[in-house]
C-alpha cells in the first residue's frame, strides 16, 4: 500500500530544514527538481520529494523575509542619523 502524506510527514520535513542556510536549502530544492525532472525516482518518491521541496521553499522565503526586514530597518536607522 502506498505511503500517505500526513501532518507527521510534513512536520518531519519542516524539522529537518530548520537549521539549513538559504544556500543549503536552495541547493536541495535544485537537486530535488533535477531528480524529478530526470525521472530518476518513482511517482511516490517524487511526491515525497516535492513535499520536501515545498517545505524548503517556505524556509527560504522565511529567511529572505527576515533579511528584507533587517535591511529595511538598517535603511530607516541610517535616515535617522
């Protein structure tokens, strides 16, 4: 019987990306995309990898949002001087 996507699976994926840098996460997303596009893995594994890719992309967006907030704050602080 095929594996089902569960909250536990997604939570596990989220936990495993928490400490990755932006660069590391992007590298993993690219590797996942390459595997799926090349047909190197089966359908079920493709879906699991896609799920991990979604978690990785959300992680990257979070990192970018934090960086943008820091830059905006620095720009505002610079204007106050």
